[in-house]
């Protein structure tokens, strides 16, 4: 019987792939993969495995999500082992819940294989812990795709006033709006923040600044990029292990 594995590829460093994800990649009859999955992972596939690219980036989507859901379903009708390979974790802004629900409604068996989310691992590779004793006891992960000025925004900005650490995924194009909105709710302009580009890979770069100057400092930074806001950013001076 066909089974679909909604599989987290991790944040980029190929060695951060889980053992279970490695196993299903090597067994796959078809791999449906996105832009954020390290392409080296495809080299693990067996001979004869098919590859279907359904990557998305800002303003350019190979396919909309509803069509991706259908691609997964149609491949499940033809193949026994289908791997939907997604950067990071399928359930952390990965649309994995939507894909799983689509398959369940059509009687297709599926499994979720969690991946290491960039929300924690990318800051770690930049020497920034999302929590730290005496500095931050909590952190919030927020989608950066949604415009803070959107009339029907689901982002509860007022709730961010007391957050220790805030991590925005996929938000580089909205950096100016994010910075402005955080200052608007009361975060001081000198509040520390960082932009981490292509985290956990050899091309990783980190820009550190404040809510006042981060937009200027991060100009030209390539995607994918993550934004982290909070006093934990200051710990990078002590904990930057990746670039040393």
C-alpha cells in the first residue's frame, strides 16, 4: 500500500538530517522536494527514483499549494513510497498539516517525519541561543511572510511586548515593517536583533544590529534568511563557534 512521508529536511547542513529521514529518502520511489531542501539529499536516492520540484520563493511559485497537494496525491496513486521533502520541519510553517489533511481526506496513508527547525538551529549556528538563563526564558516563532500592515493580519503584535526572544522565519522582505511594528508596540530602538542568511551552510552570514539600524545593515543579504530579535543576540560575541 502507498505511503507518503512528509519529511523534514532540516535547516541546510546535510549532517543535521535525521536517521529516519535518511532511510525513507533511500527507499523513495519519488521525492517531491522544495527549494529549501539541500539538493545533496537527492543524491541519497536509489537508482530510478523520480524527482519532482515544487519549490517556492518570494513572488515565484512553481505551483500554488493546492496544486502541490494534488501532485503529492497523484504520486501516491502511482508509487509505494512517496517522500515529500521539506526544508526545516513540516509542521513549522511548512504547510505539512494542509498536505496531511488533503491526503487523509482521500484515504492515503501518511507519516510525519519531523526535521530540525531553522527557528532554533540557525540561531544556534550563529552563536545565538533562543533561551539563556538570566536573559530569556521563552521564545516566539512567527511567520515573516505576512505583512504587518495587512488588514486581516493574524499576527498578534500587541502580545509581543513582553516576549524575550522573537524569531521571524522567511521575513527578510518584510524586515522594515517588522522593525517598525516592534518599535511601535514599545520595543526600544536600540533593542538587539540579527539577520542570519543561509544558516547552517558554508554560505552562512550574520548581520547584527538594532531595531533602528538593522534594515540598513541587512541590505543585500541573500535569502533564505531568518530574523531574531532579543537580548540573546548579544551572546553571539561569546558563543560564535561556527565562524571560528
